[in-house]
């Protein structure tokens, strides 16, 4: 007994059943195997000498769009003569067309063929048709219907009677004729022998394991095809966090671990919290350390701070109040203090926190703040960016403690090997310190600005103790980590870059 | 931040030491005055130095930089004495200037050797002071003149717009004041400061020759200095007396540092019967508590050590008594407002890097904002549902928010001074940011599934700042077969994992296809919208794939979650 695979056996037996000679199409119907399965099986059978594969060239005829219309409604000349016969033997073209509901574009065709087929005569002067005979069903109409039912057919399969008609319809541009190759499978002598002797089924080699195969236990009889595991596969784009936000999450977690609590505040701020309460005078270049977006409308808001605090700030600006300072020496405007702006830095939130009734002492606070400044966007500037900053409040804090906080950040957050401190300037801190962190492979990075809030900031808010204020240059750090040198990349709109950016 | 041009060789000469073009060393030195060398042109020997301190105009030029650094470099310690000789010029001030530009200060610096670079440096300083300290000449403006061409006394007077004519700087023909405002570029730039008045300020000498038309332009005859100028008249006019005097000090000192000898002017405010001698170059005194210094820095410095460090920073110490120092502050250190300013200079002189950092153990507990945990879970869920998180700007424009979303314009937070026309307002909903994102990724592989948890800002009369921020969560799915059921399925999974039961109610929204949009309702509250994006919107963003989306108000969801606990 010859051993064949299941699909080969099915194909061979199906061919036998069809008289030892069958096309692929016939085999599909008979065996219920797929096209590719039959072709594959046939090729295997051919190799074993059990079948021959013959290729037959055939002309396939198919209706086109117009042909389909006529197949359904009848040829235009037929529709015209049918309509005329319903009216009588003679009528105006207009009337017949209306009766036949014939589309305008088919009128000339119908007129031409109705005369050519000698069914009627047309008098152009009176625009009337005179019926000559009422025709039987025509062979061209029959063919159209036939083709419409089968959707296509080989010229060779159609009866001889249609041969000429096909040419006519082709000329009338109602059908398309195309040469196609058809495969015919034929059982060889050896094949017949094999069928006679009986066929054993060999273990089947399959590609896709299916639940059916597993449940039924059929998989045991089958051989799972070996794959080319080197072959490339379709890309999967994982859902994931934005790489920069993921980095900020990590920073946030570290700050929380170090005992810092998150502060909050609004996007639209008053000048009071953005500037005045930070001892940045209303009309002085010190305020121009950065530009600010002004809100178009409404222009002024309220200030939810104790009236006393407001007046303390006013007096501090004007004459130093009780802070020991000489002040900025100008007339402070309470109206200007209420001017609405988009916050320009995160320090507004530190001031708001200092004014909170539930301020903890000692307290460590931080905030992640979206800030806005009317800057021209380039490689190093954004008009909208994030700041990470915060404060430490306790009695007896000193510059040494500030340096301690900065060193801790450099090591815990930036993974620095060593730090360096430089004098810095902020209108609201004195002394002010710039933090530089060194990390092998990164070099020196400016990693933060900081200082101790000026007495002109803390005392008017009712805080009679040092407040260490710090800000971290996390953007710079992220850029180094992510290997980018353009700050705009943080807000990149390039989905492909984000998709490909590794998470660690 | 002020940036100043510095001639390297000149700088070394003013400092009195060689720096050997060692940039690291140079930057360490500049750091003492919060400066940093930004550009260095080795061939020309020129560098550009950025000064972080916006409140120290005394270091906004090369002379001032050198002046501030000599102490730190041990070249010249202690208070630097600047004096101005007795008054040699008188200036009469017309009282009609009272509401226009009432104050003037003058000084005369004789025997200055002016090189081309020095003059350029002076012009830069003048410019910077005019722009920043002088508020674009509104508050103060500076004029420099060749003293030998002027016949004192001067009169700071007023003139009608067509009363006086002179040749303005850079021009050949005489013009009256009105014509200057119209035709001269400086007139067009600064004319608005005085044009509202019926008379304009004018500075004349005794022969009625025009020195300048403050704050607009000097005369071409008298109002310029050249390398041939030996004696310089400095004049500052303005609206705030203190600023006028400070500005005069800065310019005068630079000329003194260039080897000149300064003389005073007497300003007669006739109407007020007041005579003022300018410039004011005296130092002032400030008490400094030793204990305060140590408490701030965290060191144990003796009064003597502190005095030593102050000297390095250019201050004098008049006496030490009862653990208090009486500190002499030079006239140019107008930034010193509080003893804390002295503390910083002491710390800088001591050396920040010599102070040992201290990490103090404080009993504080860290924590994020209360809703953070829920927001983080929401993000995790979206990631788990296969969405890529993105980050977009909250600044946008009404076209993106409304027109291109097929919506009617609503009232939003707009800025009065946008920098570019595409960023003029804060977004009041999040979805347009994501649709814009898709629009920027037309050629990137589909399906695209992205989300953002971001802030939107809405107008709110009740709020302190007339607005309120809201956290929103928006997600979009875009590909050839994207559909309502796909986004609804994702949203369903989201709510399931948030532990919230939700239902959907059909709604009409112009950004979505009619009959394919719904309101998400949790516990009777509308918490967001979900649906398939209207093709009208898609084509405006050139999107060719069906797109489905949702936007949720996380503020409301957090509130519902918190209430149910």
C-alpha cells in the first residue's frame, strides 16, 4: 500500500471520482479542500508519478458593466420593439422610448440595431418607428442571460451556436474575452494502480495548530511543520508611557521617598503670586528675568490671601516694611497685583504653600509645574515647559542645609559622582546657588538653581524662619539620558520616535 | 539676561592679571559675579559674557566686571573710594518739566583716554541701561558730550515742538523737534514718551546751542564723543530721581576707571528752591549682625573673618563692635537692600565649594497630590489597553480647538501677547491635541492608538483667578477599520477596571458622526464623550483613516471615586 498524506489522498480520490480527469475548480467542489491545498497536493502526486498536470489555455468571456445592464433589462433594441408592440405597430420614437423607459444613451444603439435586425423601419422625418415583425427571443439575448448567471464562462465550453454571437457582443463592447490558463489533473496508469491497491494515510504535516486538533487529539497523528524562525514578522507597537513622563514619574517617586510632599496651584495665576509675593517689583528690570503671557480677558482676578499678607507685601515693596530691607522704593499697585497671567515659573506654588494654614513645619514640598513664557521656540527654549521645584521649611536651616539638599538630589536623582556649587541669581533668593553635577559619561551638567528665600519673601507671608527653595533642571537631565540635544524633542509629535524609544 | 562684549586683552589690563586664555579658570572667576563666558573669538580676542544678575547694572560692562573681580582676586581689597571734585558746571531746571521729565543729573570726567573699544563699551552700557533700567528711555536716558564744545551753565528747559531747530545725530540738516519725531528713526522709536505734551524737554548751553532733545536724540554738533574727546560731560534725565542718580553713577564710574577725574555739577531746581550736587559717589553704611551671618551660612566665622571676606567682595568695614559690623557699601552696589545681600557676598568670598553640605534628617512624610494614585492607575490602564501615551502643548489656537473640530467657538483663556499666531490660547478640551497629533503622523504605521492625560483650562467666574484647571483623559484609535465599537470596548474595559459602572446615552456633537456618539454617564454624572470622529473633522486634518475617540473628565471621575469610599 502506498502511503500518502491526507490531502494527497483526498485529491487523488476526488479526481478518480470525477472520472480520472478534473480541473482544479471541479476538485475544489468535490473535495472541499482549498485551492492552495489542492495545487500543493497535485504537485506532490505528480512528483510521485500518480497524476499528470495539463495546462489548458482557454478564452474566458465575461460581461462588462454595460453588458450586465442589458443582461438584466434586455438589449436596447429588444426593449424598444417590445414597447412598440405593446403600443401597436407604429408610434413616435419619443412615445416608445418613454414606454420602454429606455436610457437616453442607448437610443441611438437601439435604433441602429432594430433596423439592422430588420425588426422595424425608422422614418427620420416623422420621427416614427414602423414595426416589421415581432421577433422571437434572439440568441444574443440568450447568451447575455447565460453569462449573467455564470458570471463568466469559457468560450470553449459554450455551445457552437454561441461562437459567432460572442464576437458580435465583443464588437458591441458588452463582453470582455480574456485568455486564461486552466490546470487539469489526470490520473496516470500508476495512479489507477495505486487507487486499486488502496492508500494508507501518512502523518499529516500541518502549519497551524487549532483548538479542534488539540481537543480531538488529532494533533497526535500530525507532524507540526518546522518554521523558519529567522523570518521577519509584523511589528507590534506596545502601549506604553511617554518616555519623558515616565522619567518625571521616576523623579517624583524619588522626591516622595526623600520626604517631599506635592504642592498645587492654578495655570492662570495672578501677578501677585507669580511676582509680587516673590519680591519681584512691579516696574523693575528684576521682573524681566523672564517674560510673561498676559491673559486677554478677564484681565484681573482676585487674591485669596489674607488682607494683611497683601498689605505686608505692598509695604515691603515700598519701604521694606519690618523685614530690615530698604525695599524697592516705588508706589505699589494692588490692582496690578491682580493682573491675570499664565504662570511663568513653579515658585508661585511655593508661595501659595507658605500661605497655607496646614503648612507643616518642618516641611518638605515639591511641585511639577507646566510653565509659560513668551519665548521664541528653538533648540534650547520652549514657550511651554515643565519645572520641578520645591521648598524646605524649618527653623535654623542654613546654606549648608541647602547644599545638602542639592547634593542629595545630584546623587539620588542625577546619579552624580560629584557636585560643584556656583553663585546664582534669582530675585527672590539670597544667597542663591547653582548646582552642577558630574557623572561619568555625561560630564558636568547644570542641574538646578536654588537659594534661601529673601526675608522680603518669607516675613510678609508670616514665616519667620529660613525657607530653602530649589528647582531641578530635569529637562536637561532627561535630554542627556535620552540622547537628544533639542529641547523641542520632549514634546515631539513624532509617533514613530516615541514608539521606538526604549523605556530604560 | 544682560550680555556684554569683552575685549580679552583690555579685560586682563583692567584686572591687572593674565588669564592665559584658560576658559575654565576664566569661568570660575566670572562665576563670582554670576557671569559666564558664552562665546570666545580667539582670533579677535573677543568674548561675550552673560551676566545672570539682572539687578547689578554695575557689572554690565567691562570696567564694572573688572571692578567687582579685583577684590575676589586679591588684587585690590576693601572699599574702593570714588570721589567727584567740586562742582564746575551749573544746570538750571525749568519747573515746567515737572510733569514731563523732571530730573537731571550731570557729571564731568576730565582727562579720559578714549579708545575706540572704550567708546563702544560705553555705548553698549548706555544702551543696556536705557533699555532695562531706563525702561526703554521712559524712566531714564543717558547723553554723553564733549565738554570742550559746551559753554556752561546749562539749562534743562522746555521748548514748543516747532520753536527750536538743530541737527540731530546722524543727520546733516537742521530739524525742529516736531520734524525729528516724524523723520528721525530715534524720534519714531522714542517720540511717544514726550509727544503727548505740549512742550518737549530740551538741554541747552548758555549760548543756546542744543545738547540734546531728551530722551530722543543728541545734537550732531555737541552730542557725541570721539577718540579726540578728552573731557566728557555725562547727563541723565528721567522721571525717577533715584534711578537718574544711580544711572549717572554707573556711567561716571566707568569713565573714572578709564583714568578720568570726575567733577560735580550743581543742579538748580528753581521752582522748588532746591540745589542738588551730582554725581553721588558716597558709600552708605549698613549694620551686619555676626550671628545672623553664621546662622544663614551655617558656619562659625569670627567678626574679623567676616570683615576680611567683605573686603574681598569690595565692601569696607568701618567698625566692629558688640558682634556687629558697620559695613560700608560702595555707591555702585545698588543691589544691596538687606543684610542678607551681604551674607551672600561673604559666602561667595568664602567659597561655596568650601562649605560642607549637610543633609538634615527632618521628620517629614512624602506624598503626591490625593488624586495622583487614581490618575496613575488611569494611565496604566490605557497603556495596558495598548495605547501609546503622548505629551502635547496646552497652548494652542481657536482654529484647532473649534474650526478644525467642526465646532462653534467658545469663550476660552486667550493671551494678550502671543509670540506666534499658532499659540494664542489655552486648550479647553483635550481631544483636538490628539487629533492634531494624528495629523502630524499621517505616514506613520497604522493602527495608531494614542492617549494623553493632560490639563485643560476653563473660564470660571467663581475661581480666584477666574479660571479652573481640569485633568482630562483622551484617547484616539485610527486605522482603516477603526470603529465606534472598538473605542467603546476600550472605554468599557477602562471603567470596569476603575471599578465604575457606566452607561451611555446618545448625544449630538459636531465633532462626531451623528448617531455614533454618546455621553458617558457614571452615577448620574456626565463624565465625558465617546464616539466616531466626523469625516468633516478628519479631512480638515488630512486624516484618511476612520478615527474613534473618547475624552473623560478625570476631575469628576476622581470625585465620584473619592465619594464612594
